[in-house]
């Protein structure tokens, strides 16, 4: 396989072949910090007589440590497989894929995707309105309904690498968040949260029994684009099969402000959207699995907040925001009781 693995390696000849029509010239536009941590994301402004004026080109991260993470969890192959085999079958808007390639021997990849610059991108630090949250809830419900009890050949979220990674990441991150954000951890949480790694295997087992579906597994505001009446989800590197409540809990407990989160019964709203899409599902089961997922996802909050560059102003604010949201959510759900 021969394809460019960085924006600098692009040529008009290769782009012409990949896009299927002549590309006379192109200009590369790099995004600021925070765009594409595991992968390198760029915008290409195209000079052509047809097709879009710009597209998104995604490549492997130039940082060896980030590539190592991607390789450990097969993140590059997951995203390419998603766009090649699943994206057109789900009932949720995702960027149109113009070209996708992956090399199993090197784990190199390239994706040429629709540029969603006409849509408004979310911000996990700023949060969102209840109306925006409603669009997200309805969007992921449609995704889950269209892949309900899927038999798709994709990785389960309950796998050895995921379990080992979450346990190790939590063990490394918890001392950091305890030192950086002590005001967010009360005595009750401090006494029980360190038990979480011992429970990860059991929590994952509960999350991956039927019914399962295709889950994005990274539904946070930074990965969501908003239109007038719809959302689009980007960054499908963590796509897997799992409980539908995983996407719901991750979004609600870590991306919504206290006011928006507590002002609505988002589980009931999600359940209504799911059943409106033709799925028969018990609301109480949905609530119970939501609680399990929310507790498990404290691993995510701890790993992210514990590894962000806290010397960076947005990094520290993002860490405090998502970790604080998660801790307050778990108290509201009385989820720490599962660790007692």
C-alpha cells in the first residue's frame, strides 16, 4: 500500500486519484492545539472544478507516544473500518468519507472526509444548552436504534486491553487528580473511588451483555458538530459494541453543566427517543445500566484529567470541568455505593 501518511506528503496527483477528479492545487490549513490528539487533523482547501471547496485530511499522530496508544487499542483501524463498513448504515450524520486506507503492517492510515465547517462545533469547557443536549440525546438514540443488538464484526468494549488500560490509567491518574482537584473529592468518594480498578472487569461485563449496539464511545462536546436540527459525530477511533448507556452516560455526566444535567431527566428523555425509534426496552434497566456506565466512566475522567497538560490554561480548565462534572454526577446517582 502506498499513500501519504502526513499532510506534507500529499500531492495533487494522489489527491486526484483519491477524490476521483482533477485537483489542480491545494492549501493545507493546520488546526490549533486540541484538534487531533491521537490523530493529525488538517483542512485541505482545494482548487478544482468540481467537488467541495475544502475537505478534512486525517493522518497518524506524529508523536510516537500517541501512535503507541492508537496501536494498543487499534484506534486507526477501527476508524477506517467504521467509514468503510458502517458509516452509511447508521441513522446519524457523520462526515462523508471520500477516501480511506489503512496499512496493517505499519498501522498507517489516511482519511479524506467531509468538512463540516458550516456547522457549529461543541466545546466541553463551555458546555451546551439544554436544547443542544436534546439534539445529542436524540442523535445517539437514533444511532443505537439503527444498530440495536448488532452482530457487526467489531471489537467489544469488554476486552483485555481495555480493562488493563483503564485499571492502569486510573491507578496513575487518581493521585494526580487528588492533588490537583482536592476540593472536588469529598471524604466519601476518597474512601471508595480507589476500589474502582477492582470493579472494572465486572462493570465491563455488565455493560456488554445484550442488548448491545454500536457505540461511538467518545461522545463529548468537542466531538460533536451542531446544525439547526441535527448533530454530526466525528472521531470514530473508539467505536465498539457496548451498552447504549455508555454513550449516554459519558455525554451527560462529563459534558453537561450542573444546571443542564440536573434540570432534566436525560435517561427518560433518551429512553423515549429510543422507543420512538421502534426499540422495546425497559426504562428501569436503562437507569440501572446508566449508573453502571457512569461509574465505569470515572476511569475516563480520571485518565483524561490526570494526563492533560495542566500547565496549559485550557487543559487545566478542561480537566477540572469534566472531572468535577463526573464526581458530582456520581454523587447524584449514588453510584459510589456500587464500590462499597
